[in-house]
C-alpha cells in the first residue's frame, strides 16, 4: 500500500503536496501583470493612489452632469457603490445635490479641506486642480 506524501507547514499542520503553505505567495500582482495596462479599472486588479471616493468626486466635478451608471463604469465599481460614495460625500459636506427634473445635479464644494491630517492643509479644489492640470 502506497503511503500518501505530505508536506509539513510551519505550524505543524499538514498540506497536500504541491499546495502552497499558508502565507506563501505564488506570484505578486506586480510580477503577474504588465507594467502598463489598457484594461478598464474593474478588470486591472491594481491599486491606485486615489480612492474610489476621489475618483467619483473628480467625475462629479466634470463639465457635464454625469449619469451614475457612467461614473460607475469609469471608476470600475457598481452603481450602488457610487450611490453610497455620493451619500458619504454629501453627508461629509463635500458635495451638494440639486434635483433637476428627474435627475440629480451635483456641485462639488471646492473650499472644503481634505479629511486626513496629512493632507488637511489642502482643499478639494487643490486636489481637483492637481488632477485636471495637464503637463
């Protein structure tokens, strides 16, 4: 009778041969993904420096009044997630909502200061100007 081969894990637990031990990684995202991706944000699975809240805020500040479905597609999140973010931004005093017919129009309050202590000396307008400026 053949004995089943096992590999011991660091804490004395047994794993199947060929299975990675807990905490072991096969390949990081940086190794597996190309340096530059033309894929939409939802399928790229990469982190960014700005949060989804910042992305939604930037799109709400655009010249056109965007439809939430379009915002969701551009950011790479669900429409419901965009609705929650807009609720957060409105409750935080960063945007105002105005009902125009059957649609909502959003006004970004650019004089509001950013929330974290590291960037609280800057305003929403400063962030939007940074992103909007073209080198």
